[in-house]
C-alpha cells in the first residue's frame, strides 16, 4: 500500500520560500511590465507612464532586452508575441527565424547519413534568418500608439552610455569567457580586454547603439537591407554559413490566429505553430480538467503522476505532428479538441506507462534553454505576452562585427535527422525537417488568460523544452491551487517530455514519500535541475500584481 502522497503545508511553504516567492507580488493600479532585466522592465514601465499602450511598452522592452540581457534578448534571433487588445481582438505575431534559402534537410548529415550536432549548434552554420527586429516593428506599426523613435531611444541610450553589470550577469559573462575569446568580435564587447568583467563594471555597446540608430532612422530597411544586412551576410557566408542579403531582404513575420482553449472558466490565448507551446498547454489542460485536485494535492504523487502521464502523450504528439504550418498540415483542431482529450484520459492508469509504449495519436480524417520572456498589461485593457530567443545562451556566441549583436543558433531546433534528439533531448519527425524558408519548431509558450473576456493573466518563460511544462504549472498554480502570481511563478516545478522517460524536479520540490510513491508506480526520477524563469502578471479587482521569477534577476515594474 502506498504511504501518504500529500505534500505537507510546511513543505509547500518551504518550497516557495527557497525560491524566494514571498507571496507579496508587486502591485499597481495603472499597468505592469515584468521581464528578466530590471533596466528593461523600467524602460517598459516608463513608456506606460508616458501614455503608451502595452504594445508600445512591449516593443520598448524588447529592444532594451537586446542591450541589457544579451543571453537571450536580441536583434539576431526571433520569437513570438501574443496580444489581447482592449477591443476584444486576440492575435499573435510569429517572428520566428527561418531557414536560409540555400539550406536543405541533409545539411547537418555527413556522407554516411550521421547527424553532426556541432554544425547546428556552433558557428555560422547554426544560424537562421533573424526575425526579432521585423516582429517588434510590425507590432508597433499595427497596434502601437507611439513612434519608433520614442520606444527605441531608451535602448540606444543604454547601449551608448553603458550600464552597470549586476552580479549574476557578471557570473554569466565570466562562465562564457573562454568561448567568447574564440571570437574577436565577441571578446571585444563581452570581455574586459580578454579578461572577465566584474560586478559593477560598465558595459558599453557602441556598435549596437549604432545599429539601433539605423533601425530608428530607417525602420526595417535599417536592419534587413543596407549596411547591417551586408555585415550579417558577408560574415555568415565567409564563415561557412547560409544567410544572404536576399534572405534578409525577403524575411517577413506572420500574423497568425491564436490557439484557443478553455479551462475552468478561463479562456486560454496562446501561440500556434511553429510554436508547439499553445497546443501542448491546451491539450494538457483539456485532460487535466477531468480531474479535481484540491490545494492539499499540490505536488502530491497523485497529482505529479497524472500530470506526467498526460505530458508523455502530449510530447509524443509534439514530436510527430508539430512543425511550421506554412509547410506542414498540423492537425490543430484535432489535437486541441475535447474529443481527443477523451482518448488521452482513457489511457491514464494507476501506474506509469513506459514512454517506449507511448506513440503519437493518429488524427481522425478530414526546442537552449536560454530564452527570455516579458509580460505587459496596461490600464486600457491591452495585454502582451512575448518570448524571444537566440536558442542557446548567447546564441552561437558570435557577435556580428561592426553591428554589435549576437547571432542565433536556432537551426538546431529543426529535426536535422528525424528521430535523433537535439540539444534539449527533443526528437521530431518530417513535420519539422529543414526546408528553405521554413520556420523551425519551438517550445516557446507566450500565453494570456482571459476571464469574462478581460485579461486576467499574462505568463511565459524561457527554458527550451521545459517552457511548456513551466507555463502550464504556472497556470495550474493559479487556476487550481489559487496561488498569487508570486507564489505561482516561484513554486517548485517538475518536467517530463516523453523522451527521455524521466521526471526532472527542483530542489525541495518533491518530498521523499512522494518520490518513493512515484517510483513504486513505475516512474523514473531523474536528477534535480532548475526549471524556467517565468515572468507573470495577474489583474484582479482593479489591481495589477506582477512577479519576476526568483530563479533569475529580473523585475516587476508597476506604475
């Protein structure tokens, strides 16, 4: 017989306190910006204070993150934006990177057909055509109220005048010192003359300031054509990469219909393909709705068992069915249907089903973990959830000389060889094979929850393949366990992604009896790891409450 599976209230409080979730999020009556960078959050809040809307603030925050949070904030990467407008419209902007025109499905295979992961993760060969600048400019032009000059100037000033390096940023730069010194253009900016930066040193980025000035003066042409495009293409091609000036000139973001779902009175608005996040979250919630967990069940063995058994099947579907919808007919309606959730629910038993016995569902006929997220709400009723990435921390580690920004290594998010894991252990199928102009599959999950057709929650996280599970648990923590936003973001979390067949968990996240119960049910418990760095906002009873994840060093900045 299983011993008690319920985690004690003391253990819950311990898990929350360890991660710094005090239970007291930042409060505001006029708007909120939460990001992984204190400086970037303050930039966005200042835009709101000046009368801008949430889209203006999100764009300003995005450009500021490219300066103050170069591990993932970027000009040389891509991302997704989910928007709820005060008039009730919901939309998404897909500015994911694209495969250059000269690529093909076998570019990372040797003559014997073996996958060479170094080609998709390192050097110029790993970079897709960047989309962040296009996406931010598109959002501002269509849904913002302020000028580009107004929203981008704070980022220019931070790059030109410099800013003090905080302790954890200094540690991040120091840990990458050796690889930075392999690339002179990178060492010139992110090392102190080849040596490490210390806390309190000032980081100046004059080339990046000049690039931002070009964007300020010329809009998208300042980045995707002319001098900057020439620098990207010239250095990429000379280094064996694939990006050309034509690839850059032809790049366009896509506005797409959001993924919709409903869970216990909340409407879920999230990102669709080429993101897998929205579908995965809605799929999981559709099945979780069949269960009734009380507050005392948080992180119990029964709760973890149920969640993991659902996630195994959701990630199996991700591997088989998800890809760029412009190239592959992703069965969105079927995957997110209540009918399919019946099928998954019927397979959840008392004991674990080995991942080797789980296959993707069959439709009825008819992704470094170094990403960053920012959430914005304004007093007008607009909400923005944005996740951007370079893929690995600092992308491919190469700064475009003369332009001052890092390039991505997003090509690794394709299935370079179907069935072979990428750097995050994720496998894929032909749905996510490399094709010219195709967007690689992502786990980014920028999400908005509505209640009574009004914004209630904005949430998202970095974390590669763990993004989906982190965002999902933040939603469940609020919807099912009635946590405030600080508790929901800071609470310990678990992760399972089908393959490998292992549960990851955080320090103090699972009690010993829970671990023993899960093992008795047949689950494999892996080593501990940090999961996510979520940034969230709740709006309730006329008050905005925001929280940055204590695993990071960001800020919730309210008016």
